[in-house]
C-alpha cells in the first residue's frame, strides 16, 4: 500500500456547479429585464430610472462574477475554490438586485 493519495474523481460535481451558476445568471437576467420593463411601463421618473440603472449595474457585476466562476469550473484539472471576495460580491449583487427590483414595485 503506497502513501500517495488516490487521484480525485470529481464526477459530475463541477458540471452541476457550472450549470447552477448559469441558472442563477439567467434568473438575475430575468430580474434585470423585468426591472427595465417595470420602469418603462410605469412611466419613467428620475427615481425609477436611477433604480433601474442600479439594477442593470448590479446585474453586470453578478454576470462578471459568474463568468469568472464558470470559466474556472470549465478549466481542465481541479477547479480552484471560490474566493471569499467573489462569494461576497455575488451575494451582495444578488441581494441588492432583489432589493432594487422590489423598490421598483412600490
């Protein structure tokens, strides 16, 4: 019996994680599109335009984080762990996008 650890077999876990990032990106896209639609449908005011622009910026921020993570998961070999900075950025963008979309409704 050798002391070397056996090679890790990740199975489909990286693929499932990559698909989860894509689904979350799609959900974020739908929220941003609905924010724009709500702003245009309800009559454009300075406040609604500002919140809509913020929604779009948050969507772009999340898209950047998700793209970075999807590329890391698609790379050959063992993917690097998600850094705390990227995890925090993704969480903040998601929560802030939800808050902005909610603000547009009221």
